[in-house]
C-alpha cells in the first residue's frame, strides 16, 4: 500500500475512528485502526466489539498502490497531531507501516490486517431518514439525563422510538427525564414497535459527533440487538442495552391543575448561576419561590453562606415553593439557546416540575426534600 493524504483530513477522521478503539482490551489487535486504500478512497474502521465505525475519506487522497494496514491508535494519533506537514505519505512493507513527512519518517510495527474484526456496512432497506438538526437535538437534549453508573443498565442509554413519521428520544436517571420528539421519514415501514431500542450513552454521543451539517440527513435502522447509523461518509453500529426501559409516558402526564409560567432560558440561567455560587456537592438544592410576579432563588449552605436572586416572571398567583437540584435545571438551560422561550408547569412543592418548548422538548425534574 502507498498513499498520500492531506494531514488535517486524515487526522480528523482518524481521531473520530480512534475514539471507538478500547483503551484496555485483552485483544491487542483492537488497539488499532484499520486503513484500507482502494478505488480512489481510504476507509478507516475501528471497533471495541460493542461499537464499530466505518469512515470514508474521498478528498485529499492519492492512492499509488492499494492495500490495507493497521495503525496503532496512540502512536499514529500522536504523529498526526504533532506533524506540521500539509501532506503525509503512508506505505506498508512486510512487517510495518511507514509514515513520511517532508522532514520526518516514522516506522511502526504492524499486525496482520486480516485478523482485524470486519465492520459491516449499511445494507438495510428498512430505516428512518432524519434531518441532521433534528438528530442532533434528539441526542443533545436527552443524553445528559442518562445514568451510565446506574445498576439499572437500561438507564445507561437513550431510548429511541420510531413509528411512522414520529421519532422520539428519551433519557432518564430516575431523578429527571428528558424527552425530545420530531418528524422523520420511514423507509420500508421501519418502526421500533415492540422493541426496546436503548442506545448506549457512549455510542449515541459518538453518532452525534460523527454527523456534519453537510450530511443533510442520517439513516437509522433498528434491529433486534443493534442500531445502525449511516451518513454519506460513515457507518456506525452499536449493540443495544439490554433491559426494560421505564414507562416514560407516565412521567409526562397531562396536568390540568398545574400553574403554567412562560419564561426565557437566558435570564433564568444567569440567575441560577448566581444563586448556585454558595452551593456545594452536599448542598445542591435551591428553593424556587414563585409568586407576586417574581421568581426568587434561595440557597443556603452552612459552611459557605447564603444567596437570594430575584427574576421577574408573569405569575402573580398563590406562592409556590419547591426545591430542585440546581445542576438539573442548569443542564436544561445548556442544551437550549439563551433566547429560547419555554413553559414551566408546577403544582406544589411535592410534585415534579415540567419544562417544555414548542419544538417538541419536555424535561421533568423531581423535587428535593426540604430540610426540616
């Protein structure tokens, strides 16, 4: 194999592929990225047996001789990162991969590429087509609410439900729940009805990183044990999380007696950051006091001090006070634009708060117990 490749293009693709390779594994061969040069393109593949990726590079590549090679993740990544050359040449011999710059030369021992696990392509004829902006929102607005550390494995991933033109993503850790929904295009009557399509947090985060604005749309195909994603330049597969997902629809009931208050993300987030200055890991709760046209945020930590921050709101009804973990409210604010309007629904100090936007996003936070 002999190829020349634009260093920045190769480095960007290699970094994404290398993020799949395991840091530790008894299978030494998995500590590599497999490079295949054929038919005017370079393909990078990597896997940890649970998640796999295939990346195509068609720009900035010249192939003198086709072939395959295994690139050690750590050393190759360092070479691509530290080199200042615009173009690098890669070549293989019987036992090594060589990387040439204008004033540099590296020789790394190479394993047999034929022993690397194959990464399947996207051959599905039944799938959902989803726009890139919606897919990014589906992931970003839910993945932070998952709990990878939980003993309940189903909480360590994002639930995807696809039926007809409806696409829904849900993330929860048992104390808060995020749901994002939008419209997709089913191809071949694709749907997840009767399936528990829970994508591991790490895998769906990788999928979100892999898509670009120029991709336009992504294709998602759910199967019994895994999920496949396809964009014009890559294919990613992930095994699904085993387990039964909580009935999230029961957490988002219609509440006729709840008080509804319209707010803007930016001012709330600014007030929240101020009020949380006197909180710590043990004292994370902030009192949210609604009434008299004002939202008053109050925090009190014995060893640090107290805070009180006020924010005008369009509510002058009976006062309602509930304590919430400020981190959970901040997470909601971070995934939305500062100018985004949202509706907060509250009933009393013991009921969950429901925050929602007009573009399909809903977020539930369980209240914290008040200190007596």
